[in-house]
C-alpha cells in the first residue's frame, strides 16, 4: 500500500523541486499540499504550488492555505532568495481557479482523524504548531514528521546559527519539538548539515536538459535566479536544493545517517531560531529528534533524476563522470 503524505510547504524554488520528486514517487500518495508563510506569502505560495501541479499534470491534488504569519514575530519572506514571484522570477502564468474554502488547519483536523498519514514539512512549522494549539489529539495521530530545518554543526543561512525555517517561526518550531517529546515521538530533522551537500550545478542542470527537455527547461526557469543568488552570497557555482532531500529521505532513509538527541529551539536574542541539539545528553531529556549529519550526495542525485526523469539508473551513466569531475 502507498504511504499517505501531506506536503506542508512554502513554495519557493526548492519546495517546487520537492513537490516534483514526491509526485514522481510511486511509494507515496500525496493527498494534499498545505501552504505556510515562509519563502513566499501564502497566496503566492498557493499559486506556485498550483503552477508546479499544472506542470506535472496533477491539478487533481488539493492545495490548502494555512497560516499567513508566524505565531509571534512579524513575517519576513525570503523573496530576495527566491525571486519576486517566489519561483525564481520565472513569471509562469497563473492557474485560474478558486482556492478551497477550507483552510489547512481545518483540513488537518479532519484528515488526521484517520491514522497512517505522514507530514513532510518543507517550511516553517507554523501550521503544525497551530494544529497543536487547536487540536492536539489530531496532531498526535500523525504517523511521521520529516522537517527540513535547523542545523547541528553547520552555520546558519539567515544568522550565524539559525536556518531560515526555524528562524522564521522559532516559537512554532519549539512547540512542535516539545510536543513531540511529550508524545514520546521523534521528529526527523533534515538540516543544513546535509542539505548543503545537495548542490544542483550547471553541469547537472545541463545533463537534465539533455535527458528531458521539458523537465530541464522548467527546472532551468525556476532555478536561474537561485543560481545567481548562491553565487552572489556564497560564491557557489550552482544552487543548494534543500527541500528535495527531505522528500528523498522520507522515501529512502539510507541516503542519510544521523543520531537521536533531545532538541529544543531558541526563541530569543542573538541565537533566535537556533536548533539546540543535546548530542552529549547533558540534559538527560527524552530524545525527541533524529538529527541527520551526513548524506550520500551522488546517491541522492541518482535517486532524484531516476524519479523526475522516469529513467533507470543504468540510463544515467554520465552522472558518475559528472561527480568524478566535480569532486576531483
């Protein structure tokens, strides 16, 4: 049986690539996409999700709009990273439809009455925290939560110590992590320690375009701005695609290695948004998180390209040469 999944996201360039990967994976059924304020405002994120679904011929999947701002702090988008349209300034045509009357939190409350549904959270954890506040029993039914966010030893991407999703709404992240502890469960944290290893380079993008012109052109349109951003800010030739790794890890956990640890999120001061990971068990608290520390980047790209291009591994033989050249 297919595992049922909700993608809670803030599209966003890398969110869009993650949606594509999830839709191309036969082991899961994406029953809905829920939108949270993050990379883009929720109405823009809603449209971007719809644009990706149209590209994938999957407009049958419902999209629900969630929280429009963090629980406490003012909303700070990441359009400087993702472009003025949130999708790399690709300016793809709008999808003309009426948003559903039901919002994401109401959808969660109804849907999680059924067990066996997981959440892959690709943005701030505001929607999940709000669900805990209004219906903790529904939250308790979630089978598994994979969160792209935080960092262990890697430096932050919006402060020296904080990753954007947890920095954007640290109060929400703290609520979710603490509630997972209360439930004696673990959240799977896919942080910058592993996502920074997933770099879409110009050579990889060109290879995708050679193998599948339609997919390649779409990915090129939405990542061009991202390439420029990474060069200007980090002098990376390519772009880090964080969110697809969270989906890949959910599907194929052996891509990554990690450890369990008690984890909390700082909400105040200069370290606001930092994920505090008790790797040495100082606090003797219950371990509420599985923290990823390493990833097989080449194996990720084999997996990613096999899925989105509908190819077999042996049809991707040039990928080996690309990695040999780029890691030489």
